[in-house]
C-alpha cells in the first residue's frame, strides 16, 4: 500500500525556493548547474532533506515562467480572447501581436523556467538513484520519484505547446525540443539536438505512467489533495496529453479511470480523491481546495507570485469601481471574442467571473476576474480541473462514436452546472464536437488552455480587431509565427540546435 506521507512533505515553498536558488552568473541562467541546486550528497542523507528537495521542485514549477503566471498568460495572449491595452513588450505585448522572435523576453522566460525545472528534476532523480532511495525507503522513494517525473512531464508538455508543431502535423515527426533526461554538469552538456515531437510525448507518457502507480492515491487534507500530485492528478494529465496527440481511444481509457459512466460523475473509484464538479463555478476560484481542483498552485502573502495573472487581468483603479481589487490592466476581454457568444447566456454563472467597467472612459470594458484577490495577488492558479477531464472525455467519445449519449451528458453537466436553462441536443457528430470545443473555450477562459486547443485542432490563431486599437492579423498553421522559435538563450550554448 502506498504511504500517505503528508506529515513529511509539508509544502514549505520558501525553503524550496532557497534550496533551488539559481546562480547569479548570466552563463548559468539557462539551466542552473546541479551544484547550485543541491550543494552536495548531504542533501540526500535524511528524509527531511530529501523532502525539501521535492518542495523545491514544486517551487520551481510555480515560478513566474510557468505556473506562477507567464505560461498561462502568454498562451492566452496569443489565442484571441484577450486584448493587450498597450502592447507592452514587458507584459506579453509581442506575444499578443504574434511578433515574438528568438530575442523576445517572453520566449526566453518560459523556456528557461521549464528547463530549470527539468534540470532540477533530473538532479533530484540522480540523487535518489545515488543513495536517496535507500534513505527514504521504498514507498517514499517511489512517491517522490513519481512527483518529480510528473513535474518534468508537465514542463515538457508545456514546451511543446509553444515551441513545436502540433502532434497532428506528421504524427509527431516535426522537431520538438531537446529531451534532457540527465542533469547538466557543465556547458558542454548543453549541446543536444531537438528530439521529435513524438519522442518527447513518449517520454512524457513514460514519466506519467510511472507516476500513476507510485504517487499516493490521496492525502489527508484538501490542501494537499489540491497542491500535491496524487493518482488522479496523473490520470487527469494523461487525458490532456493524449487529447493533444489526437489519441482519443487512450483519452477514453484514462478518463474512465476517474469519470463514472453516468451522472453525477463523481470520481470515487479505487480509493482516490473524490473529484467532482462544484455546484457553483465561482467557488472554485474562492475556496481553491474544492474537489474540482485536481491540481493547483498555491500562493500566500509570504509566497506571492511575481507577475501574477491577477496583476495582468484586473483593471486599474479608474476602471475597477465596485470590483474591490485592482491590477495593472494589461489585458481585457475581446468584445468580439467568446464573451460575445449569443449562446453564452447573461444568466450563466460563469458570467459572474467577468467584471465590466461601470463608468468613465472605458465604460463597458470587460475583464477576467477569476483571479480577483488584490495585492499581493494570492489566488491559487489551477493546473487542471475535473471539468477539463469531463470535457476531454466528451470530445474523445464524440470523435470515436459520433452523437454519443455519454458525451452529451458530460457536456450538459458542465454547462448546466452554470446554466441550468440550457440543454444541448446535438444534431450531428460535427455539431457535438463544436459544442464541446466551444464549452472548453467558455469554461477555461483565462486558464491558459485555448492556445493548446487551437494548435491540436489545426485551427488558426484568430485575428484580433479591437475597437480603437491596432489590429493583429491571424496566424495560420504553418506560418512562421504560429509557434514560438527557440530562444537565443538556448542557441547561444547549444550548438546542436
């Protein structure tokens, strides 16, 4: 039986950050050297010290370049439902305008944070193999190794969504990213060619398959069940990965492990977390640790994000009367985007997560208020929610079976949680799939999923034509700006790129 080790893995992020401090040298910025991550073998001589290394991996994962905000922010800035107020290049303006190049900070930040995490995971895994496993014991070793491999898998998945062609192009034969599975120990180790998209996905799945049978089924508290990786976390992530690959059969196989055949669709099998939709969607963004939040990144006043989602999405004070908190107003909701969908009713509870400026120059301008806590912006950031697993399963069933009763029921469950007056009755396979894709667009607005959906479906990044602002042309699959380039910070050292 897998050990519930919550007492030994308190989420001490401050300590984790300290243990994963990065060298101040510019040469070390791309991938910090292992000696700066774990000073010596003593880091693996006690379970407490090993636990601190695990905490550090989570801390790196929630850094600014990944789930601290920027990966999600840049993904949504590209995808057509947000408008940049000033196209500030320091706040995703070039990404929004689809003008990012190898020297753009956005391109470098996500790459560097991802590989910092990957290298940290590789260092940790090597340390466990080098003696940490004996210290930790079999159960803890498998638990922690599974967590590290899951974080590495998410980092690689995130990189593929921005820097590589979708899997649907050549069945993954396109260039992906360098597949680093051992710790960097010097500049010579940076020389590594890009593996294919398919090869990277295979490694992602290998990591997740290992983790599924080795991480805990669940923890002792709702906080840990939300902020630490458990069995349902891994299964949910596998549905996301297989959906991006267009492998609908495996999406169904994985989702069936945690989504029952019929309503109320509560995951209660095999002793894991009883993940389920919340009755009120707004609760998910206030309570944070509900059963819907399969995996989220926590923040506190003493551990606040830097460039947070709330900072960017909440309006400045002049536009925020009645909201209760403010940000820098970098991105508002495109008036011709999904919020203009006539099928998204005004009474839909998800509309409560949109704030409209009540007066002044920008009267009526709408803002994403899912992350509405004011400075220091301590809202949790969701990595994956149960609603996503349900809609991914619905999409896979529709692709496999056409007008599928269970797919329709899953779609209606998500819609009717927020809008009890709407019942979808699809008339064809295409109609059902279109409704599911649109529901994803509404449900996960501002959560960083739309760009990956566009790419996996082979859809253009839509044009942005905001009233009174500079338009941004669409980008079609195959265009140079459809994906990000590898940043200069990588090619400077990696001579095989």
